[in-house]
C-alpha cells in the first residue's frame, strides 16, 4: 500500500498540517466504531489525506470521498493512486447543504464522516449533513463528526473561544457549533447521540447512530 516517494502523483498529493496531525487519532476511533466492511461516505474530504490513511489501514471498508470543491479531486485521486487504495471510490461532487447528494450507485451507506467541516461552513451544512444521514444511512449506521464543539454543561476552553472568534471574523456564517443544539436537531432526524470522545487539542469525536 505504498509507492516510491518520486511517483509523479506524489507531487499532486496536497497535505495540510491539521490532517497530518489528527489522522492517526481519528483512525483509532474509526477502527473501533466502523463495522469491518462498512461503506463510508466522507463529506468535505479536502486533500484526501484522511481517505488515503483510512483506506490503507482499513482495507475491508469501501470509502467514498466527496467535496463541494471539485478542485480538490486531483489531490484525492493522487492520494488514492499513491497508497494503491482499491477500496477508495472516485470522489463525488457533493454540496452537503443540498437535499439530494450525488452518491452514485451505492446500495447502502453504513457511515458518514465529516472531519473539520461543520465549523468552517454555514449552519446549512450541519443541517444538510443531519438530513443526509437520515436519508442515506442504513439503520444502525453511524454519523461521525470530528472537530471543536461547545457543550452547554462544559466550560469552553479559551483556545476554542479564540478560534470561534477567529472563524467568525473570517466569515460571519462560520463558527464552532454547540453539540446540544445538534443533538436536538439529530433526534428529529432519527439519530441519537451515541458517543462523545475527547480528542487532542480540545477537539471531539462525536458519534450519532441511526435509530434501528
Ligand atoms: C477545513 S476543510 C477540511 C478538509 C478535510 N476534511 C480535513 O480535515 O483535512 C473543510 C472542507 O469542507 C468542504 N466544504 C465546505 N462547504 C461544504 C459543503 N457545503 N459541502 C461539502 N463540503 C463542503 C471544503 O471544500 C473543505 O474541503
């Protein structure tokens, strides 16, 4: 599952420091939470680093990367080639905020994953992901969010408050979401909050499960 560092596709594989530093911790959670032969749709795949890492380490899963920005597809497909990930499908152009997602020919989706997406997009995207999970996930399937969250009964860390302000200064529609609000909206969409797992740098892994 690796190739020469001089492979031409390597030059097209984009990297972010954030994805490099969180990918192994997220992999550890997904290894436990995804069923062994899960079909997973990733929303907002960005560079494709996560898709490549997870496909290499979880060879029995089928991973479907996607993004709103088709400009990221070259990097995603280059990562797929570099790690020889036969279990990664070609990326789909999906705007998570839209009511219908271009998932293609897929029988069932047992996982939807969104890493560092919902605080760097409008709240329509959070709602769209919850709607999509209700519409496309199998019963018992999981919706996984990774990122910073506020929680009503947990004192917010200064670093997260500062990050939230920074995001809102970039775009007034962006900002760290409050998990309790998402939980209420999820309940109306047949999703219950299953687990909250503390992650490095004041981030959380949040797992909702589609009701049986
Ligand atoms: C901060 S990046 C995170 C990328 C990747 N998940 C990671 O952690 O490296 C946010 C991603 O969300 C995507 N995105 C923003 N709005 C979106 C939308 N409405 N539907 C789908 N993806 C969206 C962006 O194009 C970008 O790739």
